[in-house]
């Protein structure tokens, strides 16, 4: 019988990222937790991480147990995630935008045994014992703990700063991640240590060095936020942590001399509309990075002209991690492309039967990489649909040209079939977004007895605008084929429903407007 390799041979484990950062970068500043105005060195974060790791094991938690975490973008999430990484305890970072009932359902799904929670979500912490039978321990930070709830800082103070001596393998589960939930409630899946120790190739294509300063405003409970945390530790980069607020973001870029930040299109639009933008010094920025949804040309143009001329973009799913990156040089060569494949990743375009398509043809994007998961948790039906023959089927439509540049054409489910004609929602959205008074737009297919689906646009306009649906229909008719022109435009003042990563939840809009009978003049 073959003997198993000793621990350390060929192992890629996430906890090592922080351990080595503490040694290599020591007393350099690692994080500015802007929400609490606290600054931490790499050595301090590693020590605090070890203390909470040892506190968790002293509480009786062991490798394989599940701990839920509920917090906004604070340094405690960094400490907790890497404490779990060093102990083999499995994390469930929760989306704080979900309703309490949804949070409890997720905790019950994974049999969470502890909940570490920011004080602002104390109502969830208080109600959790009655809703989650497996829950044994509750820990709170960011405010004084009540009786029956452990205080995070007290636990740290009473625990050892020594490195935990627990054997963790690269195939061990690290944490449960949630999808964005564009077609319903988020799906849950496990990410291993190997998945999370292999995120750095994306950042080499973004020219990251220790001279950078990150601004992390992506929600840190998801993969994107974690990736920027891990990359900062890996490269020795100072990382400014903040919850997204456009005025605050502009202030932090100026004051902290931020060099690069990751946004979604909605964030970019909000920054462009903010009255403080002309007054802020953003000259430190060497790049803005976009992901999470398609980047419409008006927003791309506005960002490069008014915020930073150098733009990076990347593409991937929560399930795959990043697959392709477009850097400023790629942008010059192919302005509409999301880039080319990164090291260790593979991307193909296939037809409905999974057959590879030639360069330039539109089909479904499939991908695989070391950062990719292989199944949804306790969801075999959806797993069989998404994970096939070693490839992850993204549900996105795109093409790859002869030089390897990838182009997005929208979601496969966003392809509207009206009167037998295929309409890509993204093309119509970009046309509408080019209208100056439009803030947001989502193009959806609504049931229609004549056309099968009718092209419909849900549009948010600037406050005080007198823009009419008829004007937008005429605008589209001048630029698009008649079958692509929306048959109705639905104007609204409230923002479109979005996931934490900025993707429009179109299923909500379809449910909301499926019964609407009114329409703009027939296109």
C-alpha cells in the first residue's frame, strides 16, 4: 500500500498566506479598517488571527466544525477567515443583506455550531439560538456583548498568539460560498484550501506589486472580497477596507493614496454621478478594475475620462473564480473585450450540445481553473446542470476571436427570442444606457401571446428627468433593428434589484412585470 505524503509536501493551504505575510512584511501596514479608523500591521493581524484561532479551539470547536460569520467589511473578517484556515474549522461567511430567515436557513443547512457577528446585526445574534438548534456559541464584536454572548476582544486577550498546530490539507474544506442569486436565492458550495490558495495569477496580470495600495469595497463575505484580501497579504500590499459609499470612496482614494480598486458597473456609475468627484484628487490611481457584470460603454468611457484612464476588467463566475483578464494594453487592442485567459485557467465556447465552436462564433462560455468548485452543496440537480465533464457551464454567452480575446454577449437566459429572432439583452441595454438621462437599465423578455417574448426595458432615469418611454423607444429604433427595439419601456425611480456583486436580479423584474399589459408603440 502506498504511503501518504507527509504534510507540507505539495500542499497549498490558505492559512500559510497570512503566516508568511506576518514573517515577510512584519511591521508594515497591512490594513486600514476605515469603518473603525484602526490600522494594523501584517504582524499584528497574524497575531490576532492566531489568538482567535486558539480561542475557537478552546471553545471546543474542532476541524470540520462549521462557524458562521456575519459582518460588513471590517478587519475582523480577515482575522476570522484566516483563523478558520489555520484550524481547519469551516466557515460560512453570510451575506448581511439577506433577511434573518434566510440567514437562519443557511446556518441550518450547514449545521453551524457558532456565530461570530458584528454588533450592528445583534438582532440576528439574539434570535439565532431559537432558530438554529445546532448553535452552541455566539461571539460579538464592534460593541459591548450582552450576557450569554462572548466578547471578541476578550477572547483575543485571553488567548495565546502562538501558531496553531493543526494539520490542514489542501483538499480540506475552507468555507462555504454563496452564488450571487441572479435567478433566485443564492446557491451554496464548498471551497477548499487549494481553491483559495491559488487566487494570485489574476493579480499578476494586473501588475500588482508591494508598492500598491488596495481599496476593498467589494463585500468581503464573497469570493471577490476574499481574493483582494489574500492578494494583499501575498504581495505585501496595504489594503484599505470600506463599505461602499460613493462619497466616502472618493475621499479614501484621495486621503489614502489608493492605487487600484475593484468596482462593479453600478459603483462606477454612482461615482460618476457624485458631486464630490470634480473636487477629489484621484491622481494616485493607476487602475480601476471591473467585474461582476457587463460594463456598458458609457460607464467605461466616463470612468476612463474622469476617474482613471487605465482600466482592468476580468471575467469569471463565483463558481470558477477569475478566468480571463483585460489589462490596459488589451483594452487598446480590443476595447470591447473582457480580456484573455489567465495562467492555469481554460475557457471554451460551445454550442448547446457541448461542442467547441470556431473563433468568432457565439455560444456558451465554459471554463475550469484551480479556483473552481465542482458541485453545489446538497443540490445534485443544479450540480448536474452546471458541472459537466470537468467543465463549469457558466450560462453566459460569448465568443473568442482568433487572438484569444473573449467577448461577452449576455446571459444565455437573457437571450430573448421574439418572433423567432434572437435578441441579446446586453446590446439593447448598452444602447439605452447611452442616453444621457438614463441611470440604470435592464432588458428582459416578458411573455407575449403574439411574439412569444416581447423585448421590454426597465429603466431608471435621473431625478427630475422628464424623459418619456416614447423618447427611449425612438432612440432605440434609430440605432437597432426593429425586432430588437423594446416593445415597452417601464420607467421607475427606485434602483434596480441587484446582488451584492452588482448583478441585476432580472427574475425579480420578470415576476414584477409579467402581467403588465401596457406597452409603448409597437416597434
